[in-house]
């Protein structure tokens, strides 16, 4: 995973980027294409895309903070390395719990279980990503963020599926997915039986849980995604995920990890 690169590597440190919305262009996708995604000659181009995503993430975080949610925004590695199998197939910005919430979580989990909480994959996070043929907005809970996954599972077990279902069904256009399984649960019209089926198989410490929306961007047919309003649309889609994030991830307001 790209974010596991040691922080001492200059390429891992986030670039300077101010909060602003800048439109995507063909070069953002092209530099991630098969073959080119291994080529170091495209590092500068991918760095420009990384800055663009980080800027978008900062706009989103400011909007979320105005609504009472503090998030820390970072971005993924733009250079081929052993940590991404020497190819940059995907670039993303991600927003996860802020430092104060991490301190509180460390107090709940203890020092051993709370190791490396600064790494994105150890927290539930909100993500905006670009691939060579798609844009994506998602909520992601990796197996390494088992405490967030367990918090969600415990809450639903105690309260029933209604609260989770209500938040998922506010997300028309998104789909709930389990790890790398082919099946998907389309948000907007989910029923309790479908969520019960999902939870029957979901194991927080083993599976990735995602709620995602994707916009196809095949070569030669992605000009619509270069429109100046698209970054703002992605921010709005991230904001739509905030109620689900607050319901799912552990926090002082959603503390269901060890309570009965």
C-alpha cells in the first residue's frame, strides 16, 4: 500500500497545496495508464495531479469542519516504488480522524492496539481517487482499521439495521462492497435483509468495507470530466458520505467498540 512508505522518504511527504478546486485534464489520467504508470518520467505529471487532489481534499475538510467534523487530509504516493509494486495505478487524497480524535482512540485501545494510527489504512477514511479510466469518491474501512469496522458491526448488532440503512439509502449512486467480492449492494433502495446478508459475511479484521461511487473515464470518452464544475461535484459527494462516516467510525459520539 502506498501510504506505508516511510515518512523519511521525501516523496511520501505531502506536497504544498492550498485549498482550491482545479479541473482535471487528460494528462491526469494519461500518466496512470498501463506502462506509463511505471515510468519515472511521468512523476512530475503525477505530482501535479497529487497536488490537485490534495487541494480538493482541503476544500472538503474545511466544509466538513464547518459542519463540526475535524479531519486530517493527506495524499498518496505519486512515484513508483516497492510499496506500490513499482506502478502508480491510482492517486488519491484521503481524510481521516484528526489528531484529537486519534488521541482519544489511543486511550480506548491502549498503546499496543493503537500502533501506527497515523497511517490512513488504520483508520476509516473518506477518499477521492483517480485511475487511468475512472474517478472515485468513497468511504473505506480496511481490515487494519478493524476497530472502526467492529464499531460499525457492534452498533448495528445492538441497534438493528435501520440507522445504517437510512444513511446508506441517502447515498443514491453509491454501492456498498465487501472486500474483493464480485457482489455489491446498491445504495438508495437497500432493505434490511440485504444488510443482514452483508453482515453475515463481513469480518472487520479480515475484510475491506467500501461505499463507493465511480465515474468511468475511458480514453477518448472522458471530456465531460474535464469540466470546471467536476471538482466541486466531487466535494459535494464526499460531504454526502459524512453522515455515514460519523455513524460508522469510532468517535466520542459513536462509541460502540467495547460497550455492550
